[in-house]
């Protein structure tokens, strides 16, 4: 696996907040918070709000999917630069009921034209054990572009 494209873990988080979150209407509206984007790994968290749920009160599958997608893309971006998602498959394991979602991504294989990444998503609530709610695998495509901060 190639070294991180960033000089430090702090530089990667700063970049992701300014580019991947602030310039993405959906991630910005959701207030997705990158915690780790470094050397092929990512971790992000999202505080759940009522408008992010479905009729049973669980986090909507689209929100869980966004967390898995972002975890995959951001892990891939930490190595490959600017990326887009070529496709992903997600398995919903349990209802996502909690105060927040946490997703972690890890690059499985980096190639020149694609990066294969897996991610897991957990629902969390204070005072309770995290619940593993989804697993995903994605094909992430480097764009070859450089995004300026």
C-alpha cells in the first residue's frame, strides 16, 4: 500500500473538512465529522437527528449508506487523491437505532485505476455497546484531479 498523500493526520482531517464535507451539500447538511483519514483508513461520525430517520425511528438506509460510502471514499482518497465512488454493495445487518453513527473504512487493494475498500457502520448511544448495523465494499475511482483548499 502506498503512503498517505497527506503530510500528517491533522492535515488530512483539515483537508477533508474543507473539501469533502464543506463542498458536499449532503455531507455538510448532515454534519458528517471526519475523525481519521490516514494511510488507507478512515473513521467518521454523524450525530443522528429526527429528520434522518425512517418511519420506525431507525436511521434511514440512505444515511447508513452515505456513511459507508464516505468511509470507503475517504479511506481511498487518503492514498489516491481526489476520488469518486464507482460502485458499492452494502449489507444492512440490524436496524440503526442510536444517537449517532460511526463508520470505519479500510483500503483492501490499491491499483492505478481503482481502489477497493471495505467499511463497517455502527449505531452508538451513550452508555450502551455499539451495534454493528452495516458492512459495505466499494470500488473507488481516482479522478486524477487536484482539489485546492
